[in-house]
C-alpha cells in the first residue's frame, strides 16, 4: 500500500507492506539507523521517536497508520549542524557507555522536558522509566536531563 | 508477523480484529500469538471517537482518547484522582502516548504461556491445556480461576474504573448503540477462557462514561516487583466517603493483578460499611477481599499481599493520600 511519511521535515512516499513497522522503515528503507531496535516489543524504549512532538515507540507503530510528523535522532541537530542542547548535556555528563539506548534516551528526554516532567531527579526517574539502559548510566542520564531542563 | 489486510471497513468475517494504539496487538502479532488476517484501522475514526467532555453531571471519554491525554485532563484529575493515579502508574510515557482507553480495557493477559505460541494454552488455543498449571504461576491469578485457565487480567485502568462505576458505550455492526456497566464487560474464564468479554464480533467500544461521585478519599495502590514499568502483583482501587461520626457510609474496593478479570470486592465493601477505619478494620476488609483465593505454592504469598494492599489502600484513601 502507498503511504507518505514525514520524517525530520521531509516527505517520503513509500510502498509498504502493512506489517512494516515505523522502526523497520526508518532503519531499513530510509537508512536512518540512529533509531535502534532493542527489544522490538515495546519494552526497552530504544526505538523512541517523536510523533508531532510526542514520544512513541516506533517498534509498535505500523508505518502504514503513521500520520504525525516524525522526529528521529538524526533530526534534532540544527540546520547549522550544531548539536541539540540535550545531546550537549549527555556528552557533558557522560550519560552513555555503549550508546545503544542513547538515541531513544535523548528523544525521550527532549519530550520529558517539553512535558515539564523534568523538574526534579525523582520526576525524571519516573518519567524516563520507559527507557532502559543496561550499562546503568542512569545517574548521569538524570544529571544530563536536569542540566538541559534548567537551560 | 503473518500477512494481513489493513482496512477501515469491518466485514464481520472471522480473523478480523481492531487496531487502535497497537501497543498490545502489534506486540502479540510479532510473537505469533495472534494472527489476524484483517486489521480494522480504528485510528481513522480518531477525531470522532476521542476527547473528554462533560455529559450533564457525568464525564464522557471517547474510546480512542490516549491514556496520556486522559491522565492529563483537568476534569479527571479533579473528579477521579484514583483513575488518574492508575493511568500514571501504568506502562511508560511512550506507551501512554499511543495506547487508547478502549484498547487498554481490552488488553490481553501477560501470562507467558498465552504469549508463547508453542505452549499449551486453552485461552489462545482452546483444548490445548494450560502450561501455567504446574508451571510458573507466580504472577497469575488467585481469584476467579477455573480448571481451564489461571491467567490474570493485568491492567490498572479497568480496576480504578470499576471502583467508580464506569459504563461502557458500545457500537454494534448494525450501527446501533448499547451501554453496559464496566462490571459486565469482562468474563470469568470458566470452561471457555478464549472468550474474554461480552462483546460480540464486530462490536466496538466507542466511549466510557463516568458517573458523578465523591472521590476525595480515594487511592490506587499498585504493588509490583519494580518501582515503575511493571505490571501489578497486586493492586487496589479504593474510594470511600465518611459520615460525620467517622464511619464509612460509601465504599468501593476493586482488585487488580490477582484475578482473572477486574475484581470488585463486594463482600469486603459490605463489611466495612458503618465501621470506622483503623489498621484493624482495614486489614480485616483486606482479608475479606481475597477470601476464596486459590493459590499454588508459588502464589501463596499473594493472598497476604493482596489483603495488605487493600488495607493500605483503604488507609491511604481515608487520609486523602492517592498512592503509597
């Protein structure tokens, strides 16, 4: 079936199998491999992207029913190529080790701040609970988000 | 996933299922647990079937409203704080942005034998047996079970909605409408655990309605292995009002995690009526709420856990504390 996806401000007209998930289309068809497949079952958050600014799990989203504008990790740098303040904060606070959960963490964190759910460490603990990190970078991730939220 | 046609027109044929947020359905289709051949894309009707508005003194919630939007709504926070609390203790922010109220009510069990297509499961494949009996039943039901199935209903929202006497609005394939109390939506497994609700094929939940009520003393307490992003081992929704002399003159108690469907503890409610709340009466109420529980050795701890969860929720509600 034919469907148009708007990804990082650009329209992509695609012929899709109804079974194609947004995650697989981003990675395999559009070569936007920044979004990661961690569990593919909606349990880890590594596949988090923004749909009309709201954080969703791209592994559970059928591409053919996706209607909102998608923002991926590739789409948050400025047009001048400057890193997003959340990316700067993650680097400053060493909020990653292997980096696999990191794109999902960053997009989830950007939405968390927009939602005004990053006002305290406890708040961040609760509102970032959909993003797992097996390297346990959590304390530094929280510090990065608190930092970015305050600027 | 096995192949399917995606469409917006129901045909009423077998093998057809509804797609809303997809957070349960797509997960189970990827496992091969569910293999529908036609998906009806309900999101095409999002504008028509989502939104929250007052309906006289009652509150009307469109079934395609997301969990996040319902939790964030000022009237839910003001009038039904235990429902907001249940929503915010469910799933994750990402899932709540996708998942709908109607879909959430109809979520499937997390029983690993149901989810695994290679396991015997009378719910997924009638007559094939039950892998949970004699297997790992720790997270499964101790109330409402049958010889055919011990799978528990895992959701939180339905439990809180049960305690506030919600109704479910249903659209039939013929386009007519009917309304039932939420208490009549889910079925006990009995000899046919594959039939989970009283909905007939092709029926769609279009909305829930919440009757006006005093929920200033209410709580939704969820006890689980992790502090977040985990299903309930035991949960309790409590809402009550006190007479001037401090005795309970209205109460509703519903259990989650422990039963095969959202569970109203009516005998426990009746006992608590007219009594003052203290640790003793709260615990006695809790014990009545789990009376009749049938537990395997690895489930045994949940009888006391369930009783204490109800007790703590009653104490929290009486104080006006929403959670723990």
